[in-house]
């Protein structure tokens, strides 16, 4: 599915994200995504 996704495509996606959310909100957005992934992994570990 993402096999042909290269550097130019990733840069375009990053540019669009910056346009939508603004450069000032990106660090907070990244922190929120990171903590969500961490909580999900901990939840999966607890479920086993």
C-alpha cells in the first residue's frame, strides 16, 4: 500500500500538515500522538 511512498511524497504530506495545523501546534500534536501510541502499547501489554 505504501510501498511507493518516497521522500518527495513525505515532504508534500509534511507541508500539508504544517499548513493545516500551523508550525506552532506541531510539537503539541506530536506529543499527543506519541503519548497515545505509548498508552496503546501499554494497554496491549496489559491485555496479554
